[in-house]
C-alpha cells in the first residue's frame, strides 16, 4: 500500500457507463474507485492479458477495468460494465 493518493482520470465513455447504472450500483462503483485512489493494487485485483498493464476489480456483478500510471500517480478508469459485457470489444 502506498502513502500517496492517486488521481483518478476517466477514459472517454466511462462516465457515461457509470451514469447508465442504477443509483445504488453507481455509489458502490464510485466508492470502489475512491478506494483505488488510496490503494491501486488491492488484494482482489486481477491483471488482464493485454498490451497495456490493465487491471480489474469486482463490484458485485460489475467490473472496473483500469490502468495504473505510477510515474504520474494516476489511475485511468478504462471501462465499467456488467461482467457479461465488460470484455466484449475490449482493446
């Protein structure tokens, strides 16, 4: 765990993905993203197989896919979607 707080950046379309969810799920996802600011590598994080170092965390049936830029202390939220849809058309 790091003593620095990371900044969260949202990739194009991820805020729209978040707004499409019901209010309770939005709160849970947003709370999980806020926890990532403090600890971007929680124990339940999984690394995805992709050219860029990309990770995911679970929030119920939803997944938050993100990248960590340690040099800038930035977390880039790449995608938020239901587990059945999150990896479709994922680059």
